[in-house]
C-alpha cells in the first residue's frame, strides 16, 4: 500500500473514530428545553420538543452536495419541532452541544440565523420557504500555528455551550433559530466541508418592529464559497465567514466564546487572525492524523535512501510482518482499540512495502 494512501486513510479513520455531535438542549429565560435525541428516530410516539427532528442517527454532517436541497436547512430530512421556547428580544439563548465533547480536530466557524415563520406557526412550516437572516457569526481567532484557533475551539473551551443574542429590535413572533458549526478539517477540496445545522422553534416577545429580509436556506452556501472550500493546514491570516452578511440589527460581535479565553475578533464577513497563538490540547484523533503525516514523511525518506552505504553497495531490509488484518469493519461501530488495530495493520503494510521495520503502535 502506498504511503500517501495509508496516511490519508489513517486520517480518515481518525476522524471517523470519534462521534461528531448535536445540540442536546437549549436554555431560554432560565428554562431548559431538550434537543433532538437520535433515539427518537426509532420511537413511535416521541415527545413534543422545540428542536427539529432529523434523520442523522450517526450525529453526522451535511456536505456541499446537499447545499441546494432541503437537507442543508435543518439537517437531513428535518421536520419542525412541535413546541416553541419563549425568549424576549434582547435576551440570549444558550445552546448546549453533546453528548460528548465536540472533536477538537473539527475546526471551523459557528453561525446563527433566524427565520420568521409564515402564519406565525413554525410547527407546520415548509422549511424550504423559510428565509434566514444572520444574527451571529464567529470564525478564525488565531491563525498561527496552523490550523489555528477557531470559534469551535471557543465552544469546546466553554464546555460545549454557545450563547446567541436575539436582536432587541426584532419584531415579536414565531421564528426558527438555525445554529450551525461548519467543520473545515477536510475543506481543502470541494464538498469537503462538513455542516452541522441544528434548528429550534422560538417564540420571540418584545416591542421591536424590525422584520429583516432573509435568504432561502438552499441559497445560503455554494461548495466553492471562500469560507467553505478552504485549506486550514497551510496557515491563514484571515478567513471569510460563509453565508449572507450579518444583519445590521444584530448585536455587534459574538457572545458565543468562552469569556475566560478573552474576546475574539468576530466581525461581519472576513476575520483577521490575531498574531499570537493560544495553546490547545489535542485529542487522539488529531494525534493520529499528525502521526499519519509524519509516517508519510519518514517513510518517503526511508524509501528513497534505504540500503545506501558509503561504498555504494545496496542492502535490503526485511520487515517484520506481525500485524494481522483486523476482522471488524470500519467505520461503523468501532472503538479506539479497533482503530489502533487498523493503524497497526496499515502502518505494517505500508512500511513493509518500503523495506522499513514495522512497529506495533498498539503496544506503545
């Protein structure tokens, strides 16, 4: 197996080994409301919730191939929530991601939209008629070292919580809140970005009069938008947040970040990265992806210089082949031990091809 293929596959397996996520709850005016639980997909009579239901039982994503379809609006085959969370204009809605921590390798922006429901009823609305206006956006915070620090990292630092301010000037009524993380770890190629849209019904109260014009959900993005198709591993000085411009009635800046890490330069459209990086921990998925890149570099060097001696003679090293093909398929239903078994197998195969000694990484 070629080293580049091995490294790419290792990175893919690492990304697949950890669940992505969904919003498990939102809190408005001190009251907590359950998010959509994937078990509800198989429940004959699920409870009425504010969250929109979806068919993503794997907590997975929507990619660029679905940007012109209804799946990008509130996730795959999404259907409206049956109740609404009440919130006063000017107050905040707290969004909680789970059930586990958001993967640190899935760097990207966090974006929030609202859309007013025709007939003041979001429980029966046709999602493809909703027109969304952007009320909050956060993107790149520090660009160096690559891949940088992102709004998603702020969310992680705040225990998966994100605060969304409902604009004070907004007219009262029934709205759909569209909250989204876009993961950019694979966005260097077309359709590589991963969108995680989550929707909730809100009843906004207050005395505001603003009724902003929005954009249909199927027109929010294209696969080649500057903030959608972007390579984050070469280092970025700035980043263009995708989607329509931030509504001018929205609160300036973002309240989404973790206050303990300081305020991020969240602006409309393009954000310029601060020069000083912040330290960030890495999860095993990131470590394995980095290891895969290292394997490629070392192995390529070894394959071009192996066997050379000062006298010009050539020797051949016989690699040990002690790794067995794992019996469990990927990517569904595997554990970290299964991942390590696959890593061991792939590394052994790749290093054997170049005459380099294979090492069992699962024993280290």
